[in-house]
C-alpha cells in the first residue's frame, strides 16, 4: 500500500509531491517511484517494524526506512505510525540514528501527536 499525491494550482503546475508509504516493506518495486517521480517534496513513512503474532513483519523497520530514503531521496521525510501499538519492534530513535548514519538526518521532520508540520513545494534537498 502506498500513494503518490500531486498538489497543484489552477494552471496545472504541480506545487507539491507527497509520497505516503502506507504499511509496506522495502522491495525492489519501490524503485519505480524514484524513476517516475524524482522530485518528491515529502515522504510520509509508516515505520515501526510492526511484527504480528508468529513473527510476520508488516511495516518497515529503521533499516528499511533508511533504505527507502536512499532510493526515493525525498526533500523531507516524516516518520509516522511507529509507536501506536504494542506490536512495534523498531522505535523512532533507531530510524533517526540509521537515517543520520547514512547522511539523511537533515531530511527528517519529527512531529509528535498533536503537533503540526508545514511543508511547501519550495523545499530544497
């Protein structure tokens, strides 16, 4: 599950491109996103390494989230859905550390529940 949204004005000019990962795992098919849309302003990454009973992992963990950043290279990334349930096994701190280790720390926006983050299409890499 993932969605790529384009926001524009009445002239048809695209002002903001947002990728919502949804509950997914890193796989080669996600490289198609980077090929088709090289200028993603914001990637909203569903993380947490959700692990269901029996060991089935259904959302990206810290390493997979950092892998996705390296592939799609958004201007900014907003990690979400990483501490909503007891089945999460990969805390936000692990993702932040891994993203920073790989040189993506400056791309990350953090937003706690109840806070707001504003991202415009003028955001630069």
